[in-house]
């Protein structure tokens, strides 16, 4: 599972700009937003965007693009069950937060007046 997590993390880091906002709060918000939609999208669930708030629609759009790319690029995602998908996404999210927030050396990320 660890290898799969690392492959998806690398893919996200190469292709997704939503992880690189200028403030820690915004990065967390974007990561949480995208990862809130991913399990549903990867399982094929239809999501109505009519009742979503504007920020949720942005997260949904990023998650939709990412889920389509993940399903296309990583065939194993189609073969794993809901529990494994949850474990996979949780591992990717944890590592992503660790890399782009926790271990980030950009001190501007944490300036409260920014």
C-alpha cells in the first residue's frame, strides 16, 4: 500500500496546483476540500453541485479532474474495495499535508498577517 500511496502523492505533486496556496490555512482548506470529494468520485457516485457553496464547487472541480486522472493512470484503484480506497486516500492526504504544510520551509506560509 505504501508504494501506491507514494505513486499517487508524486502524481499529485507534479500536476495539482491547489496544494500550493500561499497560506497554511488555505492549503489545509484546499486539501481537505479535494479529499472530501475523492472517495465519492472514485467510487462512481454522482454528486449534485447545485447545492454546493462556491468554495465547495472549486474543491469538487479539482477533485473531479484528479479522480478522472487517477482512475485513468492507476488501474489498481478500480480493483480495490471501499476500505482500501479509504486507507489509500488517508495515506496520500497525510503525506501531502506533511510535505506541503508540516515540513514546508517557506516561513511566509505561517505569517499571521498575510
